[in-house]
């Protein structure tokens, strides 16, 4: 069911106060409801992919048995160490683009897992694009087939971890809704999402908010949605918002920086360094599209009707900010585009905060692509459902996406495993208190810079008195 004029008008009245708009200003705003296709057909359903079976060589000094092959329409890799402890870690890879070839690879902490006696397995998934539904189903199917494929006993326990889109897979895999609606059901004993899209569809709202704000600040529209001419205008947008791209924003670019800082989690260390990375090109390269997430959905999901664009860190809106919010185009999204489905998981599986196993999540503070706010959304949802005690989160002082040291990843996995097996809950960071997150020392507790020379250029942690 979609909004009619009456429900849209009622929504508008509520938004006037939320955004600080006058009733007249809200009435003048141009709001767009993208055309409704009235169809269940998705572009993703018509795409074809070819799984690639990749060899898996042994690591020096870590004897193991290894299997590669095809399971359904996905390829896989499995490794069992000589000292196998009877437990299995499933690894979910991140976004692999839009190409036809499906590829698979090992987790970054492969060596540590083998040293500790854990078997691991990874699927290519049966589809590329942002297909988390395929990621969960194919990862689960591989976990269920482990014994048949290897000839080994059924694992005593199965855990899951993943990066980026794979972090979305890892977080959603332990959700009650996922277990209730998946075609392949696995009860994972614990999860470690890394740089994950743990706020699920917020990611696409954020990318839309970012790129609409950039275009509007540059004085280049848009006048419609999708912003079909964004990529043609991109050189002009960059020229207006940066004096040297991406490291030196102009005065207008500093306003965009303020907007993005507030959209992504508020004032915090390392955000400014993250804003000045080449991830700008990745984010700006996402605009000009509708809200179907490149054909993963049948209709346009994303909207910005309740987005508050703010240039600074003050709660009160300035006259300039009100004028910006009054004049930027407002798009009405259709949340029903990602409704529950009768044939399995939602097309974009959700992270509702309904889980009852240990979850340890890590995220970098400067990530511009999958921002820190995902951690905050995950925390709020878990607490709203009474499950906050099952979630431990750690902030890492790094500027880029999935920009972790080896040790940071090992410590997160080890903490979750110790918690699940021995009942020793690990320490984590507070993510919801603006005062705590804005502290110059925030993120120091779990950041490990060994082996990452580029971090020497970042602000150092304050010395403890």
C-alpha cells in the first residue's frame, strides 16, 4: 500500500517541526514520488553470472585439507586444519561489483583461524551486485553442506564473520527474522561483522542524502529524481566544492563536510581525514540512480523526507540551514519495496536487533562509504529489542573503508569466541553518547597500528596523564 495525498500531507505536517521548516516553506518544497512500476519483476532476476572455482594453496607451516568447487550456482573454498577443533567459521565477502564472474577468497584472518584449530568456508554467492539475500542463502547452504563436501563430522558450532556487504550478511544471519524466513537455516553461535552495513537500508538513504546535498550546494539541482544528469555534472560539482579534490574542500565543500559529518555519526576523531580520501569518488559515483539499489528491488526504496541537513554541530538550525532544507528536493521513498516476502528472505535482509548470540562488531571512524552511523543504528535496534547485552562494538581510528590492521580483526574474532565459549564478555566502546564519541581519545582503546605505517599520519591518541 502506498501513500495517498492525505497520508503524504499528514506526513508533511509532522516533518515541518522536525526539519525546522515553516508551513509555507514546506508547501513550496518540491516533493517527488518516483513512478510505481506495479511489478514484482527485478532487474536482478534477469542477470546471469558464472561462478569461478579458484585454487586454494596451503599456507606455509599450517598443514590443512582444502576443498574447492561448485555448490549450486556458487563456487566455494573450504579449509580444515590438521588440528581441527570441530568448529567452523563461515566467511562472507564484501561487494564484488556488477561483473558476470563470481569469485571467492579466504578471510583476512585465515592464518589465525587455522592456528587456533578452526575450519573455515566461504562462498562466492550466486549473484553479484548488492545481493545480501544471495549472500546469506549461499553462505548458509555451504555451512549445511560442509560435512557432505569434506567427509568430516558435522561442526559442533558454526560462527560467521564478514566485511562490508559481508558484514551485513554476518549481522543479518543471526537475526530472528532471517532464521524464520531463510530457505537454508543455520543457527550461528556468534557473529563478527567488520565494517558492516549493519543499518541495512540506511546505507542507500545515506548515499542519496550525500549526493543530493552535494549537487544542491553546488547550485546544480537536481530538479528531478532519479538525478539522471548527475554524472555529467560531476566535474562542475567537484569544482564548486573542492579547491583540490579530494583533500581541500572549498567554503561550500566545508558545508558538505558538516552535512556528512552529522549524517554519518556526528563529531568524532578521524572523520575529517576520512572525508579527504578517494572514497569521495566512490560515494559520488553512486548518484544518478533510482532507489531500486541497482535492480535488487522492484521499486524505489529511498527517500529524504525526514532528513535534516545541517552544516555545523549546533542543534539549532541557522537561517542558512533552514533555507537549504526549504529548497532541496524531497523524495518520497517506498519502504514497502523491501517488505517481507513469501518466498524467503527480504530482497535486502534487515538487521532488526533481534538476536541472542554474541556479536562483536568493529568499524572505522573515518569510513565515508559505509559510515560509522551503522554502528549506532545497530546499537539502537538491539537495545530497543532488549538485546543490547549481546552486542559489543569497537571503534577503530582509521580513515578508510574496512581499513583494519590484522591484529584488530584477530582481537575482535578472539573476543567473540571467548565470550561464546567461556562466557567472558569482552569490552567495547560506547557509540551513542555524542560527548563520548567526540572525545579526541575516542577509538584509542581498540586501535592497533602495528603493521600499518600510513596511520602515522593520523592524529595520535592523547597521552594519558
